[in-house]
């Protein structure tokens, strides 16, 4: 999967290389509790599905080898059928996203089962400490 991302972002031959220096949010101090870690696999699958849907909407289809001209890609399969290293890429993305939210002082919580809101998928929401982004109050 890293190869998939690298090849999609690789500069075209002859393109000047910028002095871009990635500076991701420091998440080294963030630990995810078991309840939040449970989201990892769901978010990893969702990330793959979002990527695959976007590709398919642009005319890509499954192919045993990636071919940009023919718009074929071997990762255009259900998440469950991906090789372990591809799933791990999506898991790392999900974990780093969750950690980044927490590092930026957001709070992630699941609403109680009986208090589901139609505006939040399956009753989940993300709140900034002290402020709510959603229709319900604290």
C-alpha cells in the first residue's frame, strides 16, 4: 500500500523536486485506549473503500498489475481480500488519524446505544474539548 501511495504522489519525470519537508502532528505522546483502538479496523476498511470508490468513479478497475494507462490496479478488491501489508498501511493511517485528533485536544466518544443521532453514523461523534460539533449538547 505504501508503494501505491508513493507511486501516486511521485513527481513526473522532469518535474523539479520541491524542498517539501513533511511535518506531521506530533502524536508520540498519545496512547489509544482499547475502546478507541477498536475503531482502527473499521476506519482502515473505510479508508480503503473511499480510495477504491474514488478510483472506480474515475474509470479504474481491478487488474493483476497496476497500469496507469489502462487504469487497472491490483488493490481494487474488498478490504478483506487485501494482502496483510496493504491492510497494515490502512491501519497505520487510521491509527495516526485517531492519534492526531487526540493530540489536537479532540475527544472521541461513542454515544450510548439509546441516544443515536441521525447526523452521526451509528451514534459516534468527535468533539473538541469543551465544544461540540453536532446537534446534541454536552
